[in-house]
C-alpha cells in the first residue's frame, strides 16, 4: 500500500510539472505576442498568464515542502496558492473585456 501511494505522489508531481511547463509556454507565447504588437489587452493577458504560472509553481513547491507540515500550515499554503490564480484570472478577465 505504501508503494502505491509513493507511485501516485510521483505521478502527481510529474503531472504538476507538465502543467507548469505548459503554463510557462503560454506565458512565453503571450509575451512574444505583446512584443510584436504592443497593446494594453496583450499586456494584461501576458501578466495574467505570468501570475497563473506563479500559482502553478507554488502548487509544485507546496507539494514538495508540505508533506511533514501540520494541517494549519497546509491550509495556509493552499490559501496563499490561490492568490496568484486570483490575480492572474482577474488580469485575463480585464484583457478580454477592455476596450
């Protein structure tokens, strides 16, 4: 049973690394688009994807560091992980609905 849990944690870590790589790719593409055609919308989109990438990175870091942590510390990590996602999705929202 312990081996299955270890394998599942490894698979979860690989999946989160894949999500992080994809989010960095989207951030890079949005930055290149902004550099080619500077506009306020593309700037907000780039910043939104950058914050989302930071949120994904924080989930990867929290998974590594929070195994031995208490429940209160884990909840604090989860709460702070949400902040970059909130900012990132707000920036994407602004980029889509700005005139």
